[in-house]
């Protein structure tokens, strides 16, 4: 009886520890904090995005190394890669590259990241969303004999900030879900997106 009581006490102590590290709706139970699981080098494994604007639908589908964009009767296929390195010290580096025929595009950005607090009105939990604030970026584009380079830096309150909701964060897998509606005058655009990253 004493042994059963001891086990019960241990479970009562351990389960809240697991739950405290569980912020996303589909997070697994883990003794590692969300910060510990988030830190590392991530590579995009799958990506699906749908943009609905009026009667126009554009879809993005990525798996392996191929990104297919379908909009009406238009179809485009490019080779795509994306890595995101997140450091425990609060910095990050994003690298994106695309290649199609004779054209190439690469984008690199660095900056700081931080957890966003919960919001009862918007129904977000604490550390469910993460902000990436870009402080420097470089864009390279070339096609045939044409090439361009854009280097920029951002400081202060006008920095470029992206906010992402992490639906699931495992030690080796991260799923980011984005859902929003944008109204510009009478133009309504609805976007749903899911990105799956694997830790390297």
C-alpha cells in the first residue's frame, strides 16, 4: 500500500512537469522545455499553403525538394530548400533557395527570436507563438545574364517581424500552422498554411 501511495505521489509530481512543457495543442509530453526543443537546425520537409482571393485559388505544395505552385491554369515547379537555425541565445538564421531553369533565388536573414505571451481574447497559450525579428537580410537573384543583390538591415521599432504559431513541437519535428484573413477594401483573402520541419 505504501508503494502504491509513493507511485501515486510521484505521478502527481511528474505529470504537471510534462504538462508545463506542453504548450502546443499537439505537443507530446516531454521533460524538455519548449525552448530546448526549439533550439537547433531545422530543415523544411513538407509545406502546403492555400490562398483564396475572390474566385482565385493559389496552392503551394512542397515535399522533398520540389515546390509546385498552382494558380488557375498556371503551374510552376521549382527546386526549393529552406533551413532555419534557432540558437538558445535568442538569435536565428533563415536560409531559403529556389532554382528553376536558368533562374536562381537565395534569401538569408538573421535576427532575434522570442516567445510571445498568451492572449485570452485571441485564445493563444503562453509560448504557443514565437516571433522572429529580422535585423539583417540578403537577397540574391539571377536569371540568364541578369543578376541583382539586395542587402538590408533593420533596427528599432520598424523591424521586420514574423509571428508563427507552433502547433506541434517534438524533439525532432516542428509543425507551424498559419491561418488568417486579410481585408483590403472589398478584396478578401484567406490563407491557410502548414509547414513541417525536421531537426538535423
